[in-house]
């Protein structure tokens, strides 16, 4: 089964193509027995009678028939012979050589009917629904599908994203020079979008050229065009004029969030979208989590993330009117338990704080005090990977340490994807 289905979403319900298990199997190493015992111990076909090594019935071999009052050695996972009433575990049986060529098997106590036999169809019967459409394909789902008889899965395609990095001031290598700075978003966005389940190629740098931007957007075949910078109203901010030029439908044009208020979302064609991220790095991250992430979830037919809240580990100043998104690291507080503690370096143009963060805390206008519960937008990688603890004091949280899972979804979109086999 192709691993390309991993992380995608089932486009069709998963129903069992076979009984599981497909036949009665032994749950233990021991003996298949027929009747109440004691039993005459048989040799299975293929046992080597010269060295006395009785292998019995092994997994992967065809079934046999067991007469009443008889027993045969059996391995875990092997098909139980017809006529068997139970499996006696190897540690519970007593083998006696009667000296007349016959070997007897006895048990110190009665063996219940069906003991240690995994009955055919115990887990599911053929045709039984296993998982509905819309379930994310995890490694466990791949294993279940294989056990249930599938060679291929029908899954929703990954959304295809093209990244356009805008700005004459950006350098692709080397140190800042002559008024130009390194592009920090290009190296970040591809891996981040892939972590969100998208199919994305190398970012494409564009200067501050309106015609070049128009050609790039109209020539793209991606499901989502993602731009960085150029979303405000300055002399070289060409995103809005280009959207008007192509007749796009602007769905979100600025949000009451700091950083990230110039972010935008537009429908540029049926089933195709543009996400405009601000050029400042932390502002761009805000747009990734609040616009791009829920859009990509919808295009991939993935279920919404489960929102959760966490107490703040320290007070946070708020904006007078807008919501703030602040990088936080998870830690333990003797009073409040697992907390989300604000990190330094949280300016709009900074990445140092988000590089050390587990999540962004959603701080309401006016701020919040230590211990206040706030919404938390988790980053799409395991918690506890930060380089700094709260307030830069060093690591303070271990891998996987977080108060909950998922992120609040702020937007939904109507863009039904099509299924594909993987």
C-alpha cells in the first residue's frame, strides 16, 4: 500500500474486505485440543520424527482436522484445526510418554470451551464499516486497511501550493548588504506548508513588479497561491491591485490581529485561492496559522482541529483594540499546572521568539494576567522543541509536553476536493 496516503484523508468509507481474523487462530503457543481431555498428542504434517522436534501447526500453513480426544501442538497465529475446542497454553500442559508409542497430554484443570482461540470475524466481519470518509490516514489506519484486504486507498489529494516571495530588498544568500536583507520566509514556508499537509515546491522570488506578479498568479495552476509581503497600501504593494485586475473575490481583507493585520484571503478562480501574508516574519506566521492552515484543512477534507485553552504562565500586555498573538512555551507552574508562558522577541519582524515556541497564545484586547485561560494555536510540530524556556531562561519543557491538542479554526471555506487513489 503506497505510503503516499499517509497524512491524507479518506475520500471513501473503509469497509472490511474480509473477516478479521479470516479464520480461527491460536492466541498462544501451546496445543489445540478437542474435547475435555486428557488427549492423545498427534504430530502435525511436516513434523520431523527423527529428532523428536515437534513443531506442530505453524502460522501460515493450511488447516487440518482434529479428532475428538486428540491434541496437536500449535503456534501463536496459526490456523486452529477443525474440531478443536480450545487451545491449552504450553505452560499449562503436562506431556506423558506412555511407552507404547503414544503420548498423552493432560491439564491440571478444566480447559474452558474456546480458550485462547481468536474466532473468525472477532474484530470485524466482511463488509463491516471500519472507518468513515474524512478520517486522516495515520500509520495505524494503513495497517488496518492492509489487514482488511486493501492494496490501495482512495484519499483526497494534498492541496498544491505555490509560494511567491515578493520584494526587491530580499537576498537569497549571504549577509545583508546595501540596504538589502536576507529572505527569512522563503526557507520557512515550504517546510511549514508541508507540515500542514500541502504539496509545495521551491518558493519563487519576485521583485516589486506588478506585471510579474500578475503573470505569476494568472499562470499558476496551484490550488493555493501564497504571497509574502505587498498586502498593505504602499507604493510597491501590488497584491490588492493585482487581485482587482484579475477580478478576484476578496474574502478576508485585513484582520483585527497584531501582528498580522494586513493578511488577506481571496478566491482567484473556482476552487483556487490566494493567501496574502504580511512581509514581517511573525506577522506571516500569524497568517499561516489563522488563514492558510484552516484553508488547507478544508481543501484536504481534513477535520477541524480541536480547540483548547491553557493558563498563561505570565501576564501579557494587550493591544488597545486588537487581539495579540504571542509566542509561548509550555511549562509547569506550581499554582496553575501546565501553562503557556510568553517568550521574548515577539515583535512583528522577529522570528527568534517563534523559533523557540510551542504555540501562539491568543491574547484578547487589553491583555491578560498570569493564570488567565487563553486560546492556544499550536505549531505543526511536536511541542517541547523550543530552544529557550520561558523568558529565555533555558529549556523548561520536555518533548510532547503540552496541555492539549489541536488549534482553534477561525475560518471555513467551501472548496470540495476530489478523491484520488493512493
